[in-house]
């Protein structure tokens, strides 16, 4: 017989770093790049489990642990100068998570927006990014992470004169399809906003304000 009270208590407990690590530690054992990215995603999810309100500060993964290596453009798509390559698809994770390797040009960043159905996490590999999260700003560099809870207005801007390479981790996965559609149509902001908004709505994305400027970070 199932002990309903015990089962309810278990389900109501907040995930701990250890339980989240185990939940996401179903990585492939083939020794390829995907296994490495999966390990990083699992570790980032453990850091997220410790957060109460999201990323108002940069979570430090450790500079020695920041991932290195050249961006592999094979299979990548490009939109508005930013390259996107999906490393872990939702299909490979039962829909739980997707990981996208991204390289954004200096001084680039999207309009302010909201993901209504997914949490978003960044792992900064190179460059410096200024984040805006519901009115608060934070600058993050290589070896740090930034967490954005679903339903929260946010955006970012690549600061300085160098591009930024970073991982974009969505939980659950699925939003990476938006990048594919934008690259296929090569839509331009703001001229093509009706088409962009139509696609965005299907991916539970809503634009809520203008992009950032360097002056938002005192530059």
C-alpha cells in the first residue's frame, strides 16, 4: 500500500544540490563533446538549486573550470551576426533541457523579453556580458554563470570590443527552435517585428522593451 502522506512529503521537498545533480546526471558515456557539455549543464543546475530568487549576481564556476576551445561552426545557424549551435537537444534529454553554444558580436544583445515557460541560464566562456534582470543589472565575465527564472523580464548586452561565447541552457528545452526560424528567415529588428513576434509567440517568448545600451552599464 502506498503511504500517501510520505509520498506527498517527498514531492513537496525543495530540490537540493545533490538531488538535482543526480537528476541531470544521465549523460552519455561515449567520451565525446556532448558528455562534457552535459556534465557542465548538470553542475550548473546544481548551482541553480541553491539560488532563491535567480541570478542577481554572477555564480562563479571557477576560472579554471571555464570551458575553452574554438567554436565549431558545423551545423550552426546565424542570425543578426550571432551564431547558434545546439549541443544538447530536448529530444536527447526527454525534453528536460537544451544546451546551445552561442557567439555574439561585441555590443550586441536582444530587446528586453520574457520566457514564459522556461528558465534560462548562461555560462560565460569568453568576453563580458552585462545582464538586465527586472530592473537590476550585473556584469559577468568568463567562468561565471547567470540564472534567469521563467516569467522574468530580462536581456543582455555584450560589453567591450570583443565578442562573447557562452552557453545558453533552457529548462525545459525547446526554445532553440526560435533561433533556427530566425536564421532561416533572416529577419531584421525592428523592420520585421510582426514576423518575429509571430514566431516568438509559438515559443512562449514576449518582447517587452528596447535593447540595452553601453550607458546602462556606465560605458
